[in-house]
C-alpha cells in the first residue's frame, strides 16, 4: 500500500509562496504532518524550481530495509556533494 503525497507537497510549497517565503527543504520538512525522507523533499523542490510543479511521489507504508536505507543515504550524500560543489564553483 502506498500513499500519494504529491498533493501534500504541492500544498506546502504553494502555502509558502503565498506567505512570500522562498520554499526550501527545511521549510517544507517543517510543515509536513508526516515525515518524509530528505531525498524525496529535495527531488520535489528541485522539480518545482525547474518546472513549477511537483512530480508524482509516493511514500511506501512499509518500513525500509537497512540496505534500502543505506542506498537512500548514499544517494542523498551524492546529491548534497554535487550541490556543494556547485555552490563552491560560485554558481
């Protein structure tokens, strides 16, 4: 069983914009009633910034295995490293 959270993320981003705030991972995470993995929030925010829409994202109801969690953390580290390198380049 999975729960589609795309609309929830869209609503959070829209509410931040209506308040005159720039959506960020931290602001989105703080407004979510149910916690989401950071990579999902990052993916949603990146998509919104490039195309003004949130992609369809689903949250699995079952807990993740240790291997899946490690893989997810590795992906998050890679994404953050790439973002840091981009910022260090000045752009």
